[in-house]
């Protein structure tokens, strides 16, 4: 089981965030996150958002440190990428 995490460089809600991903399956990702005690609410489409204070916990548990660009590449290569949907037009 190999999971990947990018550096906590994404701002939001007064914190910096990392993305935790699997290059195998969502089941693998959910199992790893559950082992860290991360709520399923932190799962967003194809990754878990982890606050910066949990970064070291994920790495200690076995997540491999990669760049943000590599996280996206791994998701696409595994067929696991689920991008945000774009708005289908605006209502006036």
C-alpha cells in the first residue's frame, strides 16, 4: 500500500492543507485515512484534505512525500482523477 501526500501549501479556512491520494483505489485511500483517524468528511472527490498539523502523521504512517504536480499526475495515471465540474452556465 503506497499513499502520496503533497506539501501543505494550499490555503483555506485559516490553515494550510495537503492532499492525500492513492494511485491504486479509493478503498486503499479510505483505509489509510481511517487508520490516521481522519474523518470521511475530509474526502473531496479523489483525495483527502489534511491540515498541515497532520502532515507528519501521514508521512510517519507511510505516505510518500511528492509535489502537488505529482499528486495530480498519479491520479490521472491511475484513472482516479475526478476534477471539479464547471458551472453549466449562469442563471440571470
